[in-house]
């Protein structure tokens, strides 16, 4: 028959393949339970969205963002991000 070293190598590689298959299956099941597919971003279901943005020149811009049904005006620049204020409901 074959050498004991070769049999041990084949057995080890087989065990490693089974372990990877189980890990892949668990990861797939967890993603299905969370409701995100492989091609979707994990943050796609967050209740925060950018409604509009306007460049002010350079790396400065104004952004209207919505979170939990409220809209906010945010200033974005090279120095950082600043909340300018909450916008009144337009409804």
C-alpha cells in the first residue's frame, strides 16, 4: 500500500476541507438569518440616509441626512463634520 506519511497528509487535508466547509455553511446561515445577501452591504438596512448633498467648492459640502424620521443639515469639510441643525418637517 502507500506510505504512512502520505496517508496522514491525505487525512489531514480531508479534515481541513471538512472544517472549511462547515465554517462556510455557518457563515452562510448567519447571513441568511440576518437578511443580508453576499452582494449586499451590511449597512444597507440602517435607518440613516443621505437625502441631498451640495458641493461648496474644494472639499466642502452641505449634506441633508435623515435619521429616525428627522432631517439634519450637516457641514462636511477637510477639517471634519459638523451638525449645523435640525430641519423642520416639510410635511
